[in-house]
C-alpha cells in the first residue's frame, strides 16, 4: 500500500514528468483536433505518451449516458457550449457492452464534424466488459481509425480476466496497429482490487498507450484529511505499483465531492487538481458535462 502521507514529496513518477516536459508539455498546452492515425507503435510497447499527445492535447470534458438520446441539434448546441467554456476537446460516450450508439460510420463522422466545426477535438469512449471483449475491441478499432484516438472504460468487471484483457489488445492491434488507445479506470487500483495482479494490469499495459486514472479525489479520505495534491500522489503511487513507474498517465478528474454540501468540489480544489495534473504532461479529462457550468469550467481549464 502506498504511503498516504507523502503529499509534500514527488511521486515515483516525478522525475519522468519533469524529463518529459520539453516536447509533451508544449503539446499539452494547445488545441488539437484528432483526425487519422499517426504512427503510434503497436502492441508490446508498454505505453506511448507521444502517440497520445500527437492526437490529443489540453483539457477535455466527458459526456456520459445522456449523449445516447440527444438529438443532433442538441449535440451541436452542447459542443458549442463546451467550447465556449474553454475546453479543448470533448469525450462523449458512444457505446458499451458490445454495442454502439451510432448506426454508421457516416453518423460518427458527423458527430466528429460537429466538434471540429466549433474548434473542439473529438475523442469517443465506450464502456467495455470481458463478455463482449472481441466486439468492444473491434468498435474501439473503428473509433480510432475514424477519430485518430479512442478511450475505453474498463473497471470492476475485468478483475481476474487476464486472458480476455490480452485478447482485447490482440484484437485491437490486429486491425489497428498504429492508433493510440487510452484505457480509463480506477485511480486507486491497489485499494480497489487489493493487488497489482487482481486486475489485469500487466496485460493492459502491454497494448495500451496510456492509462487514464480516475483520480476522483473528492471522494477520497486522503483528500479530506490531507488535501488535493496528497490525494493525487496517493493515487499515482498506486498506479505506479499497478502499471509500472514509467507507464504514461493521462489523468481523469471529477468535479464531485463527498465532503461538500453541494456535492461539488470547491472551486479552489478544482483548480488545484487541474494545475497539479498538468505535471503528467498529458491530456486531462474532467467528469462530467452533466453538472458543469461556465463558472466551474473556469477552474477546470486555468
């Protein structure tokens, strides 16, 4: 178990964050609109942050299940609003459990066009489970081919499914050896699963370009007791144990808090999380659109 009291000192990945700033840090500060694949290495490279930042930069916003039932007019309006708040890209959920919410490649391209037309990058995500791994991997390959990059959410269901995780990667890389893929999941995997082998961490790290740890610190006692940076360091140390100290992290953060009467983090703690997460020299994605507003967004993108 990582030390919970280490907030004042760098994590084990600190020296890597500092060393990677020259190129990746420049990329992370700008707007990029993902397009086609561009030269990521295939499975077996154990992380490729450069491939991720070639396709995706800055700070983005997740859109959850509501995206499925929106009209195209609503999608266009929401994308315009998100861009007006200052976000660089949008990450909408477009399927899960072996199914998609788009009926054709043309419809997916239309959604991407809505984002690009207002100056947003577009990186879709799906929720994947072991029982549908083959179909999910094929969907991710299609999404990455169309959008240049994809995010796949893999959580509790994958615990113990090492072979399925390896097969997901093999299926994805067979049809899409070059496009970057980010896996998102628990930001405190050792606490959640008990060890680095209880969840298929090594199998995922073999083919994924980066992990997007859900550092939802507002729900953690480490945040309540010690503050934002200590909580993120606590989660980061667990990710280093799970995936290796050099495996790239592309942070996912949340606006929610279990310790405020509103259920939303104080503005200062939102800003601290965003500022601190920039040390990872990678795209940052905030959860979520449903309770975002212009005032709160200001502290997410400072």
